[in-house]
C-alpha cells in the first residue's frame, strides 16, 4: 500500500486525477541516490545526537543501502503508485524494517528533504558538466596546436576583415568555454551549504547537529536561515543561466561550423559519423549535429525563463509551485551535457581544408589595413593612408584584382610612396605575425597563449 507522508488529517482518499497532477515520482526518481544518501547522513546524525539508537541507525542504513543498490541494479522498480521518490524510499524502508523505519523522518520535513536532494543532484551535475567542458577545451587546444600557421580570413559583420590563423579563431572559443567553467565553479561554491535541518520552514525542536550532517554530505556548512533553506532556488536559476551561456557559445560555434561546411566555403568537412543525408537528394551531406546543437539552445533558454517565471511571485517559504523546478532543470542539464559531448566528437573528427582557408584569406582585401600601416610607417598620416588604400581597393574591385595581384606601377599610380617591399608587408605571414602581441594571431603569440592554456588545464582540474 502506498505510503503518504501527509495523510493523517484527511478523511478521504485523494482523487486519482489530483494524485496524478500532484505526483512527481515520474521525474524526481532521477535523484533516488541523492535522496537515500541524504537519509543515511540524516539518520547517522540522529544516532550521534542520541535521538535514535546506534542499533536503529545500523538497521536503517543497511536497509537504505540495499534499496539504493537494488534500484541501481534494476532489481527494485520504482513504481508510479507513489507520490514521490521520498515516499517510495520510505515505504520500502518500512516494509523491510517495520517500526524502526518509521523513525527515519524524525527531525526532518519533506521541504528540507526536497531542498537537499535537489542541491545534491545539482552539485553532482555541475561536476559532470565541468568535466565535459574540460574535455572540450582539451580538444580545442589540440586543434589550436595543429593550426598556428593555418591562415584564414577573420570576419566582422560576416565580411572579410583581416587575415589571422585558425588557432587564433579557435582560441576565442577556448576563452568562452573557460569562462563557462569559471561560472560553474562559482555556482558550486555559492550553493554548497546544507539545508537539511531547516524542517518545513522554522527548524525543529530536536537537538540536531546540522554542521555534522553538512560535513557528512560534503557541504561547506549548514544554511543560515531556515526559511531561505526551503525556498531558495537561486542556484538552479544560476545554473540554468550558466548552461544557457554554454549553449549560446556552442550555438555560435555550430553556426560557424555550418557555414564553413557549405560548398561555398569548403573550409571544413564533417565526418560521416556526425552528418546525415537527404531523403530525396543523394548528393547531400547535412551538418545535422551542429544544427541540432544550435536548435536545442532555445530549449535550455526556455528552462531558464520558466523557472524565473515560476519563482517571481512566490511568498516565503515553500510553495508547491517549486516542484516545477525539476523537470525543466533535468532536461536542460541532460540537453547541455549531450550537446557538449556530441560537439566535442564532431570537432575532433572534422577535416580542415587549409588550402581553401588560405585562398579565402587572400581574397576580399583582408590585407588592406596592413597596406595602410605600410604607408603610415613611411610617413603618410593614417587618415590619408586610409584614403589611398580605399582608392586601391576600388581599383582592384573594378579590375578584378587583389592587392597581391597589382603591379608596383599600379600601386605608384595611386601613391608614389609604395616600393617593392609592399608585397612583403601585405603577405599573409607578415600580416598575421606583425600582430604578435599577446592575444593576437601571430604564430609566436599563439604559441605563448597555447602554453598558458595548457597550464590552465593542468592546474584547473575538474570540480
């Protein structure tokens, strides 16, 4: 028979539709492990405080451990007849230990139990997300190391701007995902306090040792306000915000992968394992994984907006509305983790077309700024140099010539300052390597940055 944690003052059975609407076991069973670990810590503390005997503690801990193992092995099925994972676990405990099992909930409310389970689960998932981001960063760094001399055009407004290296381009995403890890670490630090012992909202009369419970569960300490303990969902909002930013970064990167994979660009070729075909056009090889990552970004954004909307009008302390935090958070976490894994595999296996990138870098007058800098170094004021190069670009467009293709006579026809060394000044290698300060695309600068990023990965291990 189903155990209800609240049925004592009721004289009627809950309507089945109400039960179904109220129940959360279909999704909160996801944190059965955290629920049982929290209960083991709680009962261990109760025995330390002599609220339960050591024998009662040992009986309950042994039964809870068996229940957790059987669920993990699939020999114990979590059924939908129970309202939530808490009532399921407690019912199984009582079935196995009788009256002793009924003592587990001493000094605890379902409110602080739910708050604990969600924190434990979220904390575990933050660790997993961080580890996946570290894997992605390692793959990006491998690509950076391989492409410090792979030239490509840099873009602003999707227009060719200046030449740079593929390592420099990938390095921008390295910085983004590095910041994502920093955000996760910050959330982990801020959320790592234990709500257990807050009771429903106002604590309990039992002499609990909340600091000991927190220590058993790996928290930095207990929460300091019992009302906030059961009604705080800031850490979920922060996590969904951080995951939304991760997805935004993945989406931006995916957009470029999609563009680079087109017939018009041909900068990269995606591996067959990360592409699909068309049901009608046999020649097609579609970048579906990159497109799905880009598409699923909106799904994670939706979870963030949902929890913000849910929380915006809630008075203190706990309200049933907060049950809505779970499904959307679980989905957003699973979506983000799946996208990071797939994206990492996709960039690991894609082929880089160095020739196509270099050819593209030579077109579109990407070296125009360097030609202007050449004039400045020969005494021409920058504003005048800007105008001279603008005339050269217009001439090149009208005559279908790049700056590299023009003769010295054509250069001198627009400005007598130009000499034969202009060609060296506007070569891809010179254009890139003259920008050799830290953070720039120059080969030496990139090698220094890569060394620093390696140190970062070596010293900043996963949470």
